C-alpha cells in the first residue's frame, strides 16, 4: 500500500539514485500529518467559534489549575510562540470575554491572564469532544501501536532538544 510520500521518494530515486532518500519517508509523512491534523483541528474548533491558537491558550490556562491564570510570559514559554503572537491571541480572547487581564496587586507591571467564567465553561464544554475528535483522527492504528508511536515520537523530540516549558 503506497501513499503520496512513496511517490515522492520514487521520483527522487529515479532522478537521484545516488542519494538514499529514506528520511523523506519519515519527515515527509510527519509534515503531511501535521497539515492534516491542523486542518482537522481547525475545522473542529471552528464549530465552537475558536481557532486552534485560541484553543491552545484557553486549554493552557485551564490545565494550569485554579485560579486558571498565567502571565503572558508563562503562556509564551508553555506554547513556544512569540510574545507578539500571545498578545494577539489574548487580545482576541479578551474581546470575546474568554479571558481578562488582571494587574498584579503588588506590581502593576505584571499582568495575569485569567479565564473568565465564560472562558472556563467554554473550555469545559469543548475539551471532551476535542479529545474524542483526536481519537477519531487516530483510528487507523490500534492502541498498542499508538502507544508505541507516542513513545517513539517522544524519544525523537527529546533528541532534538524539545523539553517541557511549563
């Protein structure tokens, strides 16, 4: 059973038989999966009036535990995006009453981004269906193979320097 990546590899093998293009089998498929997953998740979150970047912020705040608040710097570290990207996301979410910025009582220069009641109820309403949707995307493999894949991907990410960012 071949796929689009096999076609790419075969074309390169024909054009450059001197180069063993085996990495394309992994990297090419990972890139294609990332695009498919992003499209599927974007479509899912659109049903709830969100995009994946907004959901990332809301989910990160929710899993931080009560009082469901982090500083923008903590969000930047956790989500591995730029401060400009976080600012845009917070602005969009604040305009729609999902989050609010609350200045620190001791140092007014520090701001906490809090989930509002609306934000919290939205996350709690969306999270279980989101996990069901992710499970649907993985139906092509049984659980044992998916656990093995998760372990292999974890190992690969660690070798590339990916570490928890809190």
